[in-house]
């Protein structure tokens, strides 16, 4: 069920990013989807899942950043790394705050 929700969310948010475009846009979308999932899990207190989704988001955010420099994506990467660090330590609240900041920056990068 969760995967269906994420797939639906990805379809809905694809309007935030240019559709059918470059690989960078696909990486931006995947970073966005995983950062959002990190926030959702963090709000449920799942520190380990914040870290897991933040790692996936980081992979895509770094790929997007390599293809096209963007200050918001760079800042998102900083917050994703902090979310991973705190998530791995079991600090769900702090990890979630970093995931939220990363999500906002990644969203702004896609505009």
C-alpha cells in the first residue's frame, strides 16, 4: 500500500518538475520523492527509515547536482547528509527536521 501511495505522490508531484525532460530532472524527481518519504517516516518516529530514504534521496540529489549545479540542491544535499547521520543515531526528531529542510530545498531546485 505504501508503494502505491508513493507512486501516486510521484505522479502528482511530477508537475513540480519538467516532465519527459533530462536525466537531471528525473534525479530531481527521485530526490524529491525520497526526501518526502524521509519526512513522512520521521513524523512517525522512524529514525532508521528517515536515514534509508535520505540515502536514496542523496544519491539522486548528488547525481542531479553533477549534471546541473543548483544552490538549492547543494543545500538539500547538506541537510540530507545530516538527516542520515541523525537517523543512524536514532535521533528521529532532529533527522526529520533536516529531512524537511532538504525536501524544501530540493523542491525549490526543481522550479
